[in-house]
C-alpha cells in the first residue's frame, strides 16, 4: 500500500498545481468554494462581490457603526458532479513511476478545468447579459477598440479598475503582441499583471471556453456567481481511500477516491467535485462580439 499511497499523494498535489492557474479566469467572478460536502440538487447562497457606497463621514448618521452587508446574494444549485478518473494495473503499481502520476494529474486537471470553465461561461448569453460591444474582427483587436470597450464599460457604470477582461485565444494573443508582454525573464503571473496594468483593468485572462460567437467580455465580479463544493460517497466502504483535498490558494476543494477491484486487482483513482454558476448582476458584464 505504500506505493499506492505515494502515487495518490503525487496525484493530489500535482492536480491542484496544474488546476489552479487554469482556473484563473474564475477570479473574474464572485466565487464561493469550500470543502463542505454537498449532493447534486442542493443549493448554496453566494454573496456577490460589490463595492460599498462611499459618502462623507457624519458622527450621527454615517460613522463607524455599520449595518450588515446588503450585497446581493445569488442561489447557485449544483447539478451533476464532475468526475475524472483512471485505472492503474497491478503491473503499474508494482513498477511505480512518479512521472506518470504527475503527467496524469496534469492532463486530468486540464480536462477538469475545461469542463468547469465551459459551464461557467455558458451562461454568458445575450439573454442573461444584454449589454454588448462589437469589434471589427474576430482575429485581431486594436488599441482603439480596447479603449472603446473600456469607455463603454464606464458609461454603463462599471469601473474598469475593478473589471476583468476575458478574451478568446486569438484576441488574447494579439493583446499580448500589442503590449509586448511575452518577453523573457518574467513569470507568467508577472506578465499577466503587467498586461492588466497596461490595459487599465484589474485582470486579463485568455478564456478558450467562451460560447460560439462570443469573443470576450469585460465585467465586475458581481456579474456571475460560481460555487464549488466537495462531493463524496455516502460511506467510505468499500473504497480503499476517500480523501478530501483543497487548494490553499483558491479554496477549491475536491474529493480523491481510490478503489481496488478485488477481481482484477486493479487500482482505480477518481477526483470529483461539484461546481455550478448562476447569473448575478446582469448589468455588470458586457459581451464582446464581432460587428
């Protein structure tokens, strides 16, 4: 069992190492992740991230005694749990290869992230978010168009400094070229920070999971609520191991289940979780489409 446990430890560590940066676009929205266990069909209430009003201090009417937050809350209902898994043969267990477990974690993180982001972005429709801004091409974007998008956002009472800009892969690559943030010697995080500062928004993301016809969006966090919870078997039996794992940076929790098939002797590894999204403030997101 020591070999199996070591493989599971590598897998649980590496899957979050790969998953966290891929789920970075979720930072554009209001998120609520925890290790609390839920079942499909259950709901949670997600508080939208909104700016508080600012006014002059008044000793009697606007002082240090504050009322409870009145920020809007959105109910997010979980559908079917997401799961990715694989079988490990007795030969693979006996001939333990750390690199294989790491690579397996990386590719499963990719498919899990793609599924989660596709679900979150699927609600970015004209029916849910009526405001839109067009650009001339679906393969290029200009400085003038970026400025126009920000100006339109400001006109719609959105603050670009609080906004995230999400673009499909082609437009994002063009944005990097325009601002020359692909230079060597800096980390990806530093490059993204520089790019956001150059554009004049809080965050910039490449979002390949956008629905057909949508080239991007600019939004404040209150536009969409995203929730994640653990999903686990009712009982740990007959499983070899049921382990709740959490990414300390994002708070995203999932369950790692290890099951040994007595008949074949094979080891089965699965990672699972509940993720769902809902429309928050329909006026807090502007869709970017081709004219």
